[in-house]
């Protein structure tokens, strides 16, 4: 599987979410390098779980839509 990579803008946005959490919940200041290292770790080690869950959810939606489509097509059948 291709590693999850974030753009500089995405890393900045993620860091902006992490800093208040670390400050408020853990009473720690999170600096740039540790934040980037944490993001890299989470993407590498935990990201696949979120990725796979998203795939399962997408597959469920596509399956439901395919069923709906099959029913709609069946509804178009002409009687002999």
C-alpha cells in the first residue's frame, strides 16, 4: 500500500488541531518537529485503520446504490 502523505498545508492544519488538544488535555506544548513526527507516526501506524474503514464505508454505499440501480432497471422490464 502506498504510504499516506500529507501536503504542507494539511500538516499545518493537523498540527493546528493537535496543539490545543495537547495543551488543554495533556498540559503539554507541542512544537513543530514533534508534531510532524507524531503526524507521520499516526499516518503510518494508525492511518491504515481509518483508510480501510473508509473503504468499507464506501463499498457499502456503492453496494446499496448498485442494488437501487438493479431494482430500477428491473422496474423497466416490459411484460410479455
